C-alpha cells in the first residue's frame, strides 16, 4: 500500500437481491452474487492499495441497487448533496448514506421534490460540474444543484443525454481533465472535446489521485493505451455489476482528506 492516504472512499456492500437491480438500456442477464461479492472486495482492496480508506455505509438489503452508492450522494468540498433519484424505488437508499456522511462530519443539503437527480449524472472536472439531464435527472434537480454549488464557486453545465442511463455511463474524465467516452450518447456540444476509447468499457475511468486511474478490466486496449501515456492504471473486474449498467464510478464516492 502507498504510504500516503488520499481520503475516504464510501462504499456499500451488495445485498442478497443484487440480481434484481434495475436495468434500463440493456437486456437482463443472470448475475452471480457470489462472484459479485468477491469483485466488490477486490475493488475495495484496489482502492486501499491506492491510499484510500474504505468506509462502508450500512447495508440496505431491501434495495437491490444500493451497492451503487454513487447515486444517492455527490460531495463537493465539505458539502454532501443527498440526491432524489428519478427511479422512485431507489429513494430509500439515501437514509443510510446520509447517516454515513454526517458521521464523517460533512455538511448536508438535499435535492427536494419535485426535482430528481442521480449522482451518476454528475461529472466534476475542476471547477466545472457537468450534469446529465435525461431519465434519472431533470432540469429542476440540475437547477437545485446549481444553486447549492454557487457559494462554492462551481459552474454547472447541463448535458442532454441520449439512450444512456447516466452521464457517467457515457463519459468520464481523466485526472488531467480530459474527457473520455462515447460522444454519440450525449449532446457532445455541451462538453469539452471527447476522446473516444478503444472499447466501450474504456469510457469509464475513476481518478484516484496522482497518476492513479481505476478502470474496468474489460477495457483491455484502453488499459494499455492509458498505461502507455504514463497513467498508473488499476484494472478491476466488475463484470457482475456491468450486467446492471454499472461502471467503476458507481461503486464508490471518493472524499479527499482536504474536503473533510
């Protein structure tokens, strides 16, 4: 493990009904819960190897999608914004996440009805916050987030979505701010130039600090490409979660120490 510590990584263990999680834009296929649990543990260990302290949110076994802890909360400096999902069946996931961020000493705000917003639709690139507006997030939710972030000096920009679950299902950003992803799934004019990865799984990267980048092990060519550019690439197998439209960003919320 690295000698330094970057901060806290919120995670939530998958529940017994994981296989019943929502799928929207892909066909449902069988999920192996035992393999998913093993992959979750390896993901945790990979974050720890990069210097992050894993902090587990209390389980929510009644919510199959609760493992995707990115969606109920987004964190900016010392502010945790609790979301209100466009999928009503996921709104009960917020309670346990709220308890966790309060224990960590974060200030708490929330998206209020009738607005809806999922954390998977929020991409932070420096002081700019891109918000995907589509199935799980609407204009009202985006506007509320914009008001909450104005005192922090963040600029919110809307990104209309096409046939994709979340903004970060289509595009993410490397540590240097370069956007990588599938331009045809979003209104690309609302984003900086989008670099296309070698394969679809390569659209999803999670910066871990410094040169460290987490990426799906399924993105073989993108792993080699990024490594060749000097990034320290940490591939993780998340195949069982990918069957539920998840990617590497979905399984954690990173809270750097400077934000605590």
